[in-house]
């Protein structure tokens, strides 16, 4: 799309202002691209003010602006936005840079090792399209759904969690990020400290800081969070919330060790604290993983765990259907915040989720993803060992979609990330995964957002060139 938009821009002098551009069909034939690519390129040019599209008529070169747009003076906003910056106030500046690394569109030709979602070739596009089409025809699909979510979908998520969690304990939410936001707002007041794994998902750190919370790091190793340090952090801070990813943790890929599971729940219970369990990668298990441990929520009779899970990672970034599960009085607070923020998740999306997970295509898709992720993981691991043996890979995960690399001591992480992009490969820096000073420089490399194993091999080769420049 970017290439086509660029080529059309270069030809604009051929058309006078108001002049008609070639038809979409002519552009498809001339540039040998799909109608979707043409449509998106024209939409991009329209957003830039270069093209005007008229339904049923075509696309035309826009008339030049006769008067410059008013610049205005927005400097007053600096005072307004910092008006509560007293000594007691908690900074509410929102830093989305750690999230945007995985969401920003890369230039054409760049291999994306920084993605956070499955490549289009791994997404169940046909199954999702069929599910959405069927959902749209269901009686009542376009009516207002229950604010807690459709009963059948809540029951499906509850079965996936297991234990004593029932449908009445589940709220349907719009994506895992939204569910985490609701959980943190419900469980901790502005200014409170919240314990987080270190390193951890930058999006969660951004949520906490935007809510005025103070993240406190608790180190993890290959067996997950260290219980002794968790207990010490609760005692030192008085925190009442701990956010963790016990299964295929982002970014380390660690799985909470069996002997630590009960310890984590006991420590939190004794501290009078909640554990927010972000179970984001359960459906991204690799083919060779073996049986998975149950969610922490399944072994929690006392309502310590607030569980978050989603369909998004295993389907598509636009299939934003997820669940919050909790037991006890906290559920009412979660429900109230959910209703105030979003009212409800659109009915057609909930219906489509039910159609998808109830279809024969769903288990086939999960098996296919499990096999492909293992293949990609093994390809990236082998390529790194061959071409970049100086980059340490402390843990090879059996689930998730990325590897966590420790760089040699003294490496300028930012310089390496910039050099990699110049070499044609986008990688994720490790710094945003730490809420305090990191112990070393790191990179996170995703193998799920690329087209296939050949692209993985080429991406590692390009990363080798970047390392030769920086290291």
C-alpha cells in the first residue's frame, strides 16, 4: 500500500487540480496489485488531503488550499495538564512508547521482529469471516447485549479457567488491555504502589502509570516470580496488588514453577492483596509443550486472583474479545468500572466469538498455530546460535511468540535497535520492559509477526550486520 501511494504521489503533476485519476480497475491492472491495495492507497492519499474520492464517480486530485490552516496557540495546555503537579500528586503523564514499538507500521521491506500479534498467514481469517457473517444473521445480534456479556460466552470462558469459577464470575471485555485497565483501576487508588514482574509487559506499566499508580519491580527467573522477593516487596511497600503472567511470561517466556504457585497465592493472601493473572498466551502453546498448568484462578478458593484472558492473541488484533474473572465483592467493582467505561462489548463481536470457538475450524486453527510457532521458534533459535552466538538466550519457551535476548555487557541498546532498523529489521528494545534500572541490555525478538521461516533467517542475518556495526 505504501509503495503504491508513493508512486501515485510522484505522478500527481500529470493531473490538474480537480482532474480525475485513473479508475481503480485501471490501477489494479497497471500496478498489478489487488483492489484492496488500491482502495487503501487512495484512502491514505485522501487522508493527506491530496485526493478527493466521490462514491460512484471516482478519485480526483484535490484542489489546493487557498488559505493556510490556522495554527493557533496550544501552549496553555502545558499549564492545565500539570495543574495538579503538587508534591503529593502522582504524575499522570502517559508514556505509550513501549506499546507503540509493537504497533507502529514499519516501512516496506523491513522484517518485523517487533510484532505482538500473529502474521496474517497464521490468523484464522476465513473462520473469523464466516463466524462474523453467521453472527450478524443471528436473531437479536444487533440488539443491546447484557452488560456482563452473553451468558453462553461467559460460560465458555469459565470452563477454560476451571476450578470454582463459574459463568456468574466472568465479565466479557473488549481485549486484554481493556481488561487489565479495568482491573488496576478497580483494585488500587491513584498513588498506590503495585507490584509487577521484572521485566514485564510495557503495556501494563503504561496502564499503571496512566492511572497514577507506582509500579514496584519483583524479579523473575526461568521459574517465574521469586516468592521470597515477592513477600519482601509486599512487606516493604504495603502494596495490595501484584500483576503477573504465570504462563509464558512476556518477555522472558517463563512458566511459574509448580512449587511456587501455592506460595504466590499464600503470600498475597497473607498480605491482603490481589493477584492479577494475565493469562494472555494460553492459546499460543507450542506443539512440544506438554500439558499446561491450570490458571492460578483455578486453584484459588479465596478470591485472591483476578483473572484476565483473551481471544485476541490467538486470532487477530482486531478480534478484541476477552474476559475478566473474579470471585467475591471485587466483582461488583469490576463490573461498575466496566459499565462506566464501555457500557458493553458489541453484541455481534460476542456472537462471532461464540461462532468461532464453537466451530470445527477452531481446534484445527489452534493445532496449526502450535505447530507453526514451534517451527518458527526453532528456526530463530538455530539462526541466532549460528550467526549471533554472542547474544545469550537464557530460556527457550514452549509457548508464546518471542525470544528474550541478553546483550553483551556494555552494549548500547538504543544504538543497536537503530542500526537494526537501518539494516532492515525491526527489533524491540528491552528497556521499556523494566520499571526501574535494568540489570543489562536486552532485545525481544518476535517470530509470530513475520511471513515465515525464510524471513526469520534473513532477519537474523540483517541483525548480524547491525551487531557488527555496534558491538
